C-alpha cells in the first residue's frame, strides 16, 4: 500500500485549494440564484445577431422565455452569459465537454448517436432537410438522373452535421468516390451555393424558404428529403437542468408561445407546411406538391408586393400634384383677402395686435428661461455641496439646510439601506427643526409609506394623506398619532436599477408642494443618492484598508511557507518522472521527444515508462485538476502503475486500466465518500523488433484518451474508451467499467503520439481553443521530420497560438519512433 505514504506526504496541500461551486440546477434552487452559459452557433432564423448586434431568432426567444418561466415559477434569479461559437464542430464539442449549467443553441438536430454524447431538451419544431443546388443547376427529374450527373457537381456541407451524414449516405448509395467540401457554418455553405456554379448540399427547409422569399433562389431537388426527429437545445450529459426544461416545455406558457414565435421569423404558411410534412405519413410526392404550392404562393406574394409598391408611388405622385394645386389656390385666396384688408385699413390694426401678443409671449418666455437658469444654478450649487461630504450625518444636515428655504420641510427623513442589518437607517431625522439621530425602519413593512417607496422603487406624492393614503396602503394603523402630517413627498434613492434608500418631506399644509418643488426634490434625491453611495464606499474602503494592514504581514508569511511547500512538492514530483538517461536507454537517444509544461508549479499530468524483459510499457496520465490536487493524484497514479506493472507483471493495457480504476476508487473510498477525482490515461505496450522487417504488434488501451500514430505516410487515430479511472460513475456499478485492448500492426520507424488534452485546450487571445482539427493537421504536416525538429515545431506552434493567453491545463505530448 505504497500510495498511503504518498497520501500522508501531500495531504497538507489539499487544504490550500479552493472548491468552486457549479451552477447546477440543484445549487441554483438552493441559493435562489445562479448563472448559466449559453454557447450559440449563429444560424438564421434560429439564433443570429441583428444589425444592432442584438441577438434574436426562434431559439433565442424560446430560451429567453424559458429563463423568465423558471425565475417566475421557482422564485430564483438566473444570469445568462451568451458565448458565440461560429464553428459548428467546435460548438458541439464545447457542449460535450462543458459542466452542468451550460446550454447550446443553434439548429441542432436530434439523433440517436448524439443522444449518447449530449442531453437534448424536448424538440420545439420538426427538422426537415432538403437537397438544394446552385442557380445554374438543373432540377433533376429522377434519382437516376441525379446519380448520372453527380460527377459534374461538387458537394458542400457543414463538418460533423446531419447535412454531412446525409451526403455520406448518398455517397454509399450512388458513388463511393464522391468528394465534398466541409465548412464551419450554414452561412458559409449558403454563400458558396449562391456564388459558385454546379454546387449542391443539404439545407434546412426553413432556411431554404427564407432564401426563396428574399429572391435568393437556389434550385431545390425534389428527392432525398430527410425528416429528422426535430430541433432542440443541447446540454452536457451530466446536466441536471432537465427538470425545469421539462416543466417549461409542458407548460401552457410554452404552448401559447411556440407557434407565434416560429411564425414571427418564418411566416405562418411556411410554419404550417413544415408541421404538416413532419406529421404526414404519405408518400414524398405529397410533400413535394405542398412545397411547390408554397413556392408558388411566395412568388405570387412577391408580385403583389411589387404591384402595391408601384400603386403606392403613383398615389404619392397624385398627392403631390393635389397639394401643389391646393397651394396655388390658397395663395390666390390669401392674396385677394390681403388686398381687400389693405384697402379697408384693417391690416395695420391686425399687425399691431399680433406684434403686441408676440412681445408678451417673448417676455413670458424670457422670464421662464431666467427662472430655469436660476433653478439650474441653484441645483448645481446644492449638488456640489451635498456630494462634497463623506459622512452620513453631514449629508443629511446639508440636504435639510439646502431645501428648507425652497419648500416646507416640517419633517425630513433620509434613510440608507444597510444589508448587514436588513434595515433602513436614518442617521439624522428632522422634525420641526429638531435633529433626531439613529432612526431604524423595517424595509419589508407593507403598512409604512417609506418602506413601500423603497421596496417597490415607487414615488409617493400626496396633498392630503388622510384622503389619499388608500392609493398606497390599506390603513394607517402602522403609524402613531403625529407621525404623519398632511402633505408628503417620498422618493426612492436610486443607484442604477437598485434602490439604496429614500428621502421624504412632509408639511402640515394641504397640497403644500407644486410641480416645481417636486422636481427640485427629485434632483436633490439624485445628488443625495450619489453622496450616500460615495459615503458608504468610503466607509467600506476605510474598514478594508484597516483589515488589509492587519493581514498583510500574515499573508506574506503564509505565502512564503506555501511556496516553499509547493516547491518541495515539485522536487518530489520530478523524482517520479522517468529520468533522461532512462528514456534514452529504453527508447534510444533519437527515438523520442517529450513536451511537458505544467500549468502551475506542480502538475496533474505525468508520464510513466517501464521495460520488463523485451516488453516496453509506456503511459501518459492526466489526473483531475492541476496544481497541488493534480500533483497529489499523480503520486497515487504513479504508485498504482508501479504496483500493477512492475510488481504484479500485468502487461495487457486493458487489464492495467481496470486494475488502476479499481485501486483509485478503493484508495479514495469513492463508494463511501462520493469523491469524484479521476484519471484519464493512454497506455501502450509493445515488444522491441529484432530486425528492421519485423512487424510490431502495438497494444493500446485508453481511458478517455486516444492514441495517434504515423503509419504509411498518414496520421491515424485509435480512440480509447469513454470511462475514466475512478471518479463518478453514472447509471452503472463500479465493477461494470471495462476497457478494450486494441491491436495495431506497425513497422519499424512508425511514430506513436501519447498526449493529454492540455495541448488541444490551449486558448488564444479570443479564448478559442487550439482544437483537435488543428492539432491533427500539425502532426500530419510535421510527422516526416526527425523527432527533435518535431518537438521544436510543436512548442513554437503552441506559443504562437497562445500568445499571452493564460494556460488552461497541464500539457503533455510525447512522440516515440518504434
């Protein structure tokens, strides 16, 4: 039990690592708030940005309605972080690898294969995919005619989509040499179909009708229509958000919303047709007739719109002509009237009267402007005075002195909400000129006007409280005699959308306040809110600075001790990795390279090598996490590899992984504690060839890790199993976990590549991962070089792509020439 010693050595490091809660549905319900991330792949009309960069579309509207439904029915608050992912393949892979609390939207088709990789929400509409081609391509009358002309056409599709699957099916049926171009998004595919001749591919029927309606007419082929199960949101397999999703999709709110939402973006006719085709079990010819009818209707609608536009322009011309004629007639009439008035000497009287009226209006406007200017000057001075203070008491005193001359403030209260006490606190309360300190008000009372003003962010203005109070509260039982005067203005103090307190004035006179005074107080409330917020921030900063000063020395001492401990852990971890002379002795000086870059000082990745007689065992392992927790797991993994291979002589890769899986669960008591730590691994076993012509039988098994190898001038992949070693086991017992040994026949000089997922997960400055596609292209381009040159290229490519972006995970990449 060597790993128990390791456990004791590194136990202290575990306490240094924080655990961050995931925004699962369970934690969101518990905390009454949470955050979800929605990755979206833009695809008109499902989710896309408008000209103002605002998201819209069928799926966006449905998901936004789902969030509102959940907040209303479960009394929670959900923050949504929208993240674009323009590449469909990367978008789908991102959801597969995400944690609970992540969603994906963007016209994803439900398939059985995908249902084993992600969770689907209930479908919101049918998914019908049709064959379309460039405008210059003829509409073929039969499948045989299409087959005959395939060699003249070039297909285009989206990588890893159902469109690609449909083309592959046609390839198997008609022409096995069929080649096609794979792009990243529907917009790229549509652009190629519209601009290039002799192109064809699959497209959602919805998108085709939108293009048709925009007069971007592609040719639609009338055969090979594919009816899928439907379109839906996707989530990671481990997501627990299916509970509120199921409630939403079965709710009356959703049923009332879904049809108007879809019709908003594609129109009623297209919506009805899609549902009819999806539910119809008749022959495809019936579907074709309905689609042709809709295309005809769309054409006729376009012609009617053109005719209406011409009629509108003609009507505008007629109106302009009529206006000109009326204008001429009016001028003639005015001239005649003016002539008559002139000769009757009345024109002078009318002009003098008009001038007198205008002079009076100008004088009144001048007086109003002067009053407005004085009000602005006065408010500016009040604002500067109020905001110059950082003490709650001084702010209240300044407000009272500033407005007491402007309006009757027989009673003035300014209160600031203190979350720690859940109370509204007034440092100074003024009653008939007397200062009363330290008043506290419960913000949740429904029988107090000030509490209602704060909690509902609502202005309360009354000229006679005794007659008007019922507009706001049921009765006045919450007040003692003398608490309320006659007139009142109570305004919330706002910081953005959040209320931080209130200001209230009362007078013993009825209707004591006019509109001018109310507006004055509104402006004073704005300045008061700014001043109170500044004072609160200043108070918090003072408290924080004092705490910082007290803890500074303690933190520095602890930091020195922690870094010393972690560097000691690095020394221990470096000792377990195969030394350079051991790698050189076992594999040959020029037959390997190692790229090993921990994210932090210590690493959750490690590589392991052993030679028993003529058999070589090589493994690369990726433990959960990085830093101290990852280093702890790597020590356990190293101990178990030694015990399994060197002591027990187990040389079958699958048996090695099964033994490791059992021992990790046993060592961490995962069946009892629910601990989820795990290890991903890639294990290879082979015998050294005795001559250059001897075939090499490489045995490989993987736990969530593949093996890449260079054979016959090609980079090939052998996928591992989908289970990790140890960790959480969903819907099965621990002893049901199995791994498969793959036999790969290679020859001397072939290269194998063992890697963790750290390299492909490296981000660039736009937070986009390096990705598997780019990784395989890099291997294919450089695999013919010697291993030293390969290592230099892979490190340079990594740094160039990453630039200054922070590393996400530990990185291990090992290449071995057999």
